C-alpha cells in the first residue's frame, strides 16, 4: 500500500507571493469508512458476531468519552493513546490567569510504535496536477520517513515544541506519575 498525495498548482491569494502559482500538497482521502463498515470487516476477520462487536464498539466509545473528560489518557488497543488538552497563551503574572488564555481545545493522539512503524514503511506516491487539472508528473517517495511525535518536546516536527505553549494547561493525564502522560 501507499499513501497517495496530490500536488495541485494553485494561485496564492494572500501573502508576499500573492498572484504567483505554487504546488500545494494534500493527502488524497478516498472516502470515510463508517463505523458499520469497520464493524462488518472486524466481524469477518475475528469470527465475532456483528451485533456483539457493535455493542462493544458503542460501549468503548462511551467509556472513552467519559474517561477523557475526566482527564485520563486512554489506550486504544493496537493504535495508541488519546487525551484531551488545550493550547494556551502564557502570562507572567498569576493574576492574569483566566479561561481567556485558552486558544483552542484539542484531541491529542499519540500513535503506538506499531502504527509509527507502519507509517514509516509506507511509501508515498505524489501525483502532480497543473492549474488546468492535467497530470504532469508522478513521484514515489524516497524520503527518510520522519514521523512527527506529539509526545516528544524536542521533535522539531511537533507543533508543541520549541517554546510553543501547545501543551499548556490541563493535559488530560491520569495524575499518577509514569501513567498517561
């Protein structure tokens, strides 16, 4: 398998290069798989009846919602962990601390080693389109496969690193040292 990316030539509308054309990359999404499609496929692969899988799927979804809102980091078997967090600005005085510092609420997903390895070993195919929609080039990746790690504050690909307050505020950990975060 390969990740399919398209590079489309588009005219920039803003910024210092407004009016010039640049190739903009974006992953091609084939379609969104419904929960029912996933459950049906899992039933075929596991031999567990769809009804039982569907009930388990719904129950797990409810548990994840409840526990994440209570501040837990939730393990998602075979995939990684997720938790809730915030992005916030910083202040130099405690009297200025308020809800107004929060710029966004966010879901933080930390992939498992297995998922990162799968991504690392998946090739990327890029199809280039000119401004008229004509295919003008195809490229297959030869990059080193650098993976962004949201848990590594020293990762230069992590938007939360480098002094950015991307993980400020309540992080949604378990509160127990060595767990969750």
